[in-house]
C-alpha cells in the first residue's frame, strides 16, 4: 500500500517527527511504500534514510494563495504516485487533503482501483481551546477516520462533533529494547561532570519553549538543591527559551548544579544517567518523553494535565503535580529524592511501558486501520 503522511511542521526535533520516523521504518519493513509531505528540518535526511519518499509541501499556510498552492501540489503528487491512503497528522493538513482530493475540481480516485483513497487522520495534540472546539466538526467532514494517541484528546473531540464510531485510540509506542540498553551513560556522566554514585540527578528531555515550563522546574529545583546539596539537574534539548533559562539558572546561582546538554539523539544513554525524570509542562497531550523515561526504568514526575494521567500511574510509576505550581513540584521532587522509592517506581514504570506502549502494538494497530480503510475504499 502507498501511504502519504501529511505534516504541518518542518521535519525537526519533536514527538510527531519521532512517530513518523518509527512508522516509516516499520511500515516500510512490512512492504508498504511511505511518502511524507513536509518541509526541511534537521531530521529529514534520517527520515529518508529510513525509507521515506519525501515530498516538499508546506501546510503552514496563512493566505488563501498558500493554501491553494499546497492543495494543488498534494493532488498532483497523489495522482502521479497513485497514493492509496492519505494520513494527515493535523486538522490543518486534513482540511487541505479534503479540499485537494474530494472537492477540486472533482474527487480524486486511485488509478488502479477507480476508488477514492481514504483520509485517516492522526491527532497528536490540540493545545488551543479555540481550535478543539471546532476540530471535531471539521474532522467529521474532512476525515474518514481519526486515530488519537490519547483518550484525553479523543474525549474532547467527541464532545465537539466527532462521531465515536469513526475514531479510536491507539497509543503511540516506543522502542522498549533500545531504551533499556544504554551504550554510553558512564561516559556521558564524566563528560558532564556528574557523579551518579554521589549525586541525585533529576532531568528533563524537552524543547525549551514556553509550554514546557522549564522556568517552573528550575525554580523548584533551586529549592530542592538548598535542602539536598547533592541534587543535580540535567536539561536535555534546545529551543527559543534556552538563553532565558540559562539566565534564570545563573541568577539563582545554580550554574554548578545544572547541566545543559543541547539536542541529543542518544536519549537512552542520557536517561540512564538520571534518577528521576521531571516533565514540567503547562500543556501536554500524551508526552513521548515521559513514556521513554518509563521504558528506561525511571520514575516520572509529570503535571496532572492532558493525557499525563494516562501515562503516569500516580503513586506507582511516579507522581503527578499541579501544573505551574512550584511548591507542589518541589514537594514531589523531594518525595522521590529517596533512591529506594524512585528505583521501585522506575521498575513499575518499565513494566507499564512494556504493557501499554510497545512499538509493535502501536505500528500493528495503525496498519490494521490503514488496511481496513483502504480495503473499504477498494470495495466501494
């Protein structure tokens, strides 16, 4: 089957991009041909290396002329390549797919079957409340079926116009084996000037942007460090607020206790250095980084928002806190500063990840939906 993924954002660092890398690799190995419509980014060559056929279409349109240009190119690619299933990764790209392949100038059909290709959208997250109020109604019209990564996102759209029978939750998965086999954790600790035998190390893997709440984490960590001098914080990632967070660390005189690693691809080894993973976001849907930390056997502290309670079993695999509440975050960080407790929760987290978030069950689930809808289209 020829599958065309549509992405709104450039192919850089991010949860959606990570999902598409995995789906491309595994679906290609299953014999499918994967196309990805996206713009350039730092991981584009890795995507192509995993077997994707890249199509340069920009779905970040702001003007009618940009929307029409994207729709025209999408329709041309679908017809030229005989695409059998369209898989938008956002509401925006779903609208473009519906317009290009259903409305103008007449509906597109696959040459080999004479049937229209289904539009199967995946919703990763919708942060803006104004958007999800309309998203259910839009997807009801523009998508044949919708896959959600979390029950949180699905429930919101079911309340806003989407039919239950045309949607399902398939948790995106992670490579459990890779995350449980770090290759250079000790070397990295030396590189960063850390001593895991003497220090208690907290860490976060996230883009340094407003919604990830690094400012709250640094403030809470400053208080933890006053009570636990052996505490250290590792900030893994890059982003527009890097300099702001660095300045905050400097102002709080934490330079010797906070490590900035920049963007890293060997997440398994970085997670292996940590005692506790902390996610400090103010907006989340179904956080990949928290699931990866659990697969790596790390206790997770996460905000009680979005799909985080679907990931973290509060009191069992980690602790949930009130988002943006530094007092609550500090208290949860201190509770897990006991290594026996954090180790026990980390083991429970690894088992939960194995049971609920495996890569194989996710890819197989998506493939079943794709084949079902492509088969339904062929039999119309």
